[in-house]
C-alpha cells in the first residue's frame, strides 16, 4: 500500500475513534464534573457497544500505525 492510503486509513480511524469517544462522554456528562455515582453499575446496550467499539478501533488504529511505520 502507498503512504497516502495508510494516511487516509489512519485519518478515518482517528475520526471514528474521536466520534465514539465523544458519544461516550456525552452519555456520561454528569461524571465529567465530579457527579459520578459511587456505586458499581454494568454497561448495557448502547453504552456497552460504544465501549467495545472504542477498544476495537483503538487496537486497529495502533496496528495500522505500526504497520505504516514498519513499511515506510
């Protein structure tokens, strides 16, 4: 793959990762300002999907970045 293709892939993955992170923050707005609940609660539904999507996107982003560095 060319360097331009890797840059486009990394840009797309980065924007997707930022979007997923912003969706998580918007859903937990009260926790940002110190109003978090002290009790444990499990992730359900969309919150779980966003959490897993963040992990998957971060791993893919890191893998593509490492491959990009190795091939350049």
